[in-house]
C-alpha cells in the first residue's frame, strides 16, 4: 500500500504540472526528485575548460603566508570580502563578488587524458564503453529551448572531443575550432538556384524514406537527424548568433582578441539565443617549465575573458540563469621545480570557480592545507562538480539511465552536488 501511495503522489504531482502549466515539467529541464518537482536554478551552462592542468596556487587559491609555495606570485584582494586571488587575475578580482570558489577539489587521475575524461563524464575511462559528456547529458535530458540551434557547443576544441558516448550522436557537441569563423559550410553553393536546391532536398527525402523505415537502427536515425538538423540550421536566422561581427568592436576588445576571449563572447551570444551548454577551451596550462613567465601571458588572457563574461552576463540580466564554471583536470604542484621553474601535475588539491545560475556570491567552500598540497576541509571529487551542474539544471543525480546494452548509469556517477555553494 505504501508503495502504491508513493506512486500515486508522484503521478499526481506530474499530472498537476501538465494540467495547470499546460506542459510537461521535463520540457524546462526539471526532473521528478523524490515526491516533488524541483525548479532548476539555471537554464544554461558556460563551462570554461582550462586544459593542461591550471595552477590553483597562482590563480584561485594563493597562499601568501608561504613564500616558498608562491614564488613570484602575490595575492591580491578582491571585490568579495576575505577572498584573495593570484595577482595575475586583477580584472577577475573585481568580479569575485559574483562568484563562489571551491578550494577543496581532488581527483584520482593524474594523467591528462584520463583526468580530462573524468572531468567531462564523471567516469573513469574504460575500453568497453564511452560515456556521455556533461554537455550531452544536458542536451538529452533538459529539452531544447531553441528548436533550431544545437543544445551543445564546444568552442576551441581539438581532435580529442568527448561527445555523446552511448547517447544518440545528435547530443554530442557542435565543434567550433575558431570562434571568429562561426559555423563553416552552412550556406548553399551560389551556383545552385533556390528552386533546384529545394528539388534536390525533396528528392533526397523521397529516396531515403523507404530505407529509413526498413532500417530503424540508431546509426541510421543519427544520420537522418544530423541531416535534418543541418538543413534546418542552414535556413535559420539564428545563424547570426555565431557572427561576432554583430558585436561592438570595443566590447570585442574588452573580452580579448584571442580565441579564448572571443570564445567567451560567443558563449554569451549563444546563451542569448537559448543554447543550453557551451564549453570554451583554453589550453597551455601544462606548466612544467617557466610557470611565472607563462602565467604573465596565460593569466592575462583568462583574466580578460572571464571577467568580461561575468560582467557582461550580469549587466544583461543573464547571469542569474547561466551557470559559469571554470575548471581544469587537475592542479599544479606547490613545489616550484628548481632549474626549470615549473610546477608538475597535482590532482591532490585544486580549485574550481562557479558563478551564476543559483550560485552563492562571494563565497568559498572547502580548504586546502597551508601549502595547497592536500585538501584540509570539505573535500570534493570531480563527479560532484558535474553533479552540481546537473542539480542546478534540474536533473536528478540519482535517476538511472540505461545504455543501449542495458548497463545502468547516473548523470554524475551518483555523486552528490555541492549544495553549500547554491543559494
């Protein structure tokens, strides 16, 4: 009887949402959790991926009392009381009242490929299965808002893109190697007249109809979906979302004319056009040599892009519904290696920045020890980073999804979100 009562309450809650709101609650990205429907605090995610292992000591977790650890880096005050950053991020320091820092992240992976896979999927890399990335989970589970544009976009990605995994390929990211170039090859050839163009499309549909009905396999559906989506996108005015020339030059310069800064600006434009998940990659953080010389250049690029993004989203009223995450696969060692003046891989303790989308403002969660070597308080593993994103987007971290082979998986490997950083 108790089980039936529970089921009845769940059915009742779902039916109320459908009857009085006129839609299924899932269309807005929320899932039934326990016995109630939880409203998402975020509708969009901008994930800034610092590939190579960003040094936490020189950015988000300085240790000014320990000169041996800091080297040439100094700590500066920020717009958030009691929070300091490395001196390489002065513009971001002025936006810290909008963000939270998690200074107690740790990983069990210390090699780039494996650690990056874990960061994107919450699972360890296996030879027997490819897991979906966080962007693919959101694309599949949260529901489209803009019916034309892709839900999942990756900017500045290389060849090793982690995509849809065992989900349909349409949930994988649309890769954009250069944010200034937009989407390539989305216009019909000039020599093809409009009437001929539409006749070709109609002929293709007729020829493919019987084949698609006879072979309803996943791979065939994936190709058909890709084809149909491409045609829809080619005919849409929403393509202008990818055109950065629509932005004032002064604002483009403020973000930074490099690919990362322009990628952050493009991410903001895509959020304005209701794209669910945008990842912007910025590589070159593998600083085994000349860490402080590298920080002078890399830090400046990150600083302009990140600070401008936070300020721009806030001014436009978009930050409250957009979760911005700055993460890396691991941190860098507190020891500055003599001779080469570099920091090595360090998964034992590092930091992640969250802002917007229901995140507390001017808040720090967790603590590393006095050398930023180990986690001292409130340790957080990598899957909980993704669980926090999923939770803010309205997804249940406990709900089981089955792969085509029948294996059970959860959006963040079942790990809990960091609820303390959410308001």
